[in-house]
């Protein structure tokens, strides 16, 4: 075997993931899809001016809509591919706390008028868990860390 071929064989590595890696990846993809969907909803359905009006109606400055919607879209895309997962998941927590604060007075369940607070609080816990777990399987983060 030539030296080049031997080096190619020795640098080829098999990646094996645990059940916890798959679980973290599943959580990451679910959170990413949720953030992407909510950000796109704010842009294409409610529109940014409409979202700004809603933010104002619940006591937030309207300009935050122009920060939150792109942040949700970018966070969603980053989580879907597993880019800087721990950091991105942690950075979404303040957005989720803001979302939860809108619903605290509405009661527990989503079927309450104007929605309940359980879903955004659950997402806070999920984002914190993701930031602690890391990216899991099939993530861009893994390809960056394995580069020599």
C-alpha cells in the first residue's frame, strides 16, 4: 500500500452515535423547525408591521418584532443543521421568556382564550436542555470538531 493510500485509510473514521446523541438531534431538529416556523409566520402571515403592532399591544416595543422574527428564523436554521447548537439554544431563551410572559395571565392550557403559558415554558425548558446536551448526531458542530 502506498503512503498516500495508508494515510487515507488511517484518517477515515467511523462515527458511531449513542441513543443520547440521536435524542439530542431529535430535540435540536424539533426546536429548529419550531423557531423557523414561528419566525416565518411573523414575516409572511402576520407581517412584520402586524407583529410589531401585536408586540406593542402586549407591552413590548414594536421594533422588537424586527429583531425577534429574523432571530427566530436564523436560530431555526442554525439548529436544524446543528451549527453552534449550545450557544444558539441558550440565546433563544430570552425570546421564549418574552413569549411566555405574554401568556402567563391566560392560564395553563393552549385552549385557554389567547393561549396558555405551558407551551412557551415547555420550549424554555427544551432550549435549556438543548444547550446542556449539545448538538447530538448529524450536526455541523460535529464536523467542525472532528477536523484536524
